[in-house]
């Protein structure tokens, strides 16, 4: 895989070069010291992946991501040391098409093996998505299984809206949630492809943009009307037989973490009243099979249309499977959710 590095700090660039050299299949395509330089170089030599810093002179990583995805699109991974203080920029970059984000590996006399492995793990996952994965020497085995058993629920089962999203998802989610009323009478669960370290920031970023209560989904949470729960770990969010939420590592080698398909399929298995499921912008095919299964179970299923997607991958796969009852632009999805909720009453 040919990988470009965009960072204005010499020491960070050298650290990233050393980490990439540990994988024989990875090649540094070029290095840019600011966003403007990256835009020019990407137009001349389009790499498989760009490691994009956020804060740089001349042009920052957000604007560089926007211009690259408009003029010479390729996979972009945000690599930044300024996550906590610049959460909005992280999600703005993802809204323009960056696939994911990870903290810059910690510098030191001998580097930091854990932070380096986190970066390599992100690169490997993106490699699978774009068909440039490096061969692995061994596979991991599953060590955990869901063991919860069915119990009676005292409270009424609320209507459910299940949403899956990836590349460009944060902005699409904001567009939908901002249009739902405070008295929206359904539970909402979202699976967005983003590393666990950024999910608290995603919640903080979305909350001011909606009148609903947005929270991270925790082990054992139950679904409530007017509450939006977002998958919050690098394991897969699932609905258990007792209708509470849980996390599982299974399937361990699945490239999408957390997976929309895993969640949708668990909902199809355990949630009896049909609800509404939505598959938004994103690279790859995650969620298409799950959406198809939900449609078979009588759910109203929606795929975002191509014109309003940052990347028309996941919704396209769903459309090709015949999984979507409706194919809608992003601004029509919230009104449709409100309409479907009224029909359920």
C-alpha cells in the first residue's frame, strides 16, 4: 500500500516513517508539510492512503481533506495529537470524507509500541476496505460469547430507529437528529464507524445540535423514547434476547468495528415490533445484509441516496441487494422517520 504523510513536524514525520517501515508491504508515497502541499501532491500522485494531521500552517487538515476528496479522492486517516481540544475539527474532516481518526503515536526514546500498533491497526482496517490489505501471519480466535438469556420487560417496548453510518456519517447524523423534535416518540440507536477514543467527542459534538438526549451506549442499557444511544467501543454493539444492549468481540476479524451488520442482525433476531432502519453514507458494504434482513422482517428500511452521500458505498450495496424500501436524500430522512412513527401509533 502506498501511504502519504501530511504533517508539519519533522519528528512526527520520522516517527510515522519508522512505524510504516515495520510492514514490508507499506511504502511512503510522498510527504507534505502542510495541507496546501498535500492537495497539490495528491493531484499529481494519488496514493492509496493519506495520514493527515489537523493543525498545520498554510492550510489545515480539514480544508485539505475537503479539497482532496473533491478533486482527487483517496482514503484519508486523520492522525492528530490534538483530539481533546479539537473534536469538532476531527468530525468536520470525517464529514468531508476522512475514514477514521487516531492519535499520533507518542514520541520518546524508543517510541510507544501500543500507540504504534493502534495506528497500524487502523491502516490495516482501511487496507481491507480499499482492497490493499497486507497478509497476516496469524488469526485470532474468539474467546467471548453472549450468554444473556431472555427475561420479561416490565416497561413498554418503544418504537425503534436503527441507524448505521461511516464515511461522512457525523454530518449526516447531525442533519437527521437536528430535525427530530424533542418529543420524538422512539428510541434511536446509532452505529457509526469511529474509534472508541472519539465516540465521547462525537456525543459532545452532536448533543448541541439536537433536542434529543445523545449518550454513549453502555453495557446493559435499555432503549428509551427520546434517547439516542451511540455505539461506544471498538467491539460490536448488539441487542440481547432480553432487549438490553451489550458488546461483543464476535466476529473478531470483521474489518468494520463497530459493525452495522452485526447490530442490525441482532435487532432482526430479537426486536419483534418492526421499526425503521437507516443506512447512511460510507465506504464498503457494512450494513447492507443487515438492512436486507430487517426489510424481510417487515421493517421500513431507508438508504441515503447517492447525490447526498460523501461515499456511496454502504447505501449502494443495500440498494443492489434490494434492502431499501426507500432511497432518500439526507434532508428527507428525518421527515420520513417522523411520518413512520406516526403510522406506528
